[in-house]
C-alpha cells in the first residue's frame, strides 16, 4: 500500500472510534429540509469516518452535535448554490 493509504483494519478502527464519540456527544434537535435539487429524496444520508447515517427529511429528529453541524453546513452550501443559480437565471 502507498504511504497515504488507509488499511481496512485502520478504517474499521476509525469507524469504531467515531461511533463511540458520536454516541457520547450531546444530541440536538434539527429538521432537515427537502433538497430543492432532489425533492424525491426522503432521507438525508452521509458518512463520517466510515460510519453511515441516514435521517428522514422534514421531521424533527435528534442527532449528535457534530452531525448537526455537518448537515447545517451542507444545507447552507445547497442554499448558496440555489441562490447563485437563481441569480444567474435572472440575468438571462
């Protein structure tokens, strides 16, 4: 393996550590809105260090703080993208 590649064992250990950290974290309530680019998706899905997560959209849910921060950052990016697209379309 190359110097910067992670082995399966290292990835599994990292995922195990991440699960423990997420389990201990304070939980916060959020609502994940529908993605305007993917209105057909009923769930928000992702990974943190090999740990998968899937949460329903448009429902009040509890998630670990760090997951909420990632989701909120992603939602800001989605909104920024949509605003820029709308601005660009308005120039045409």
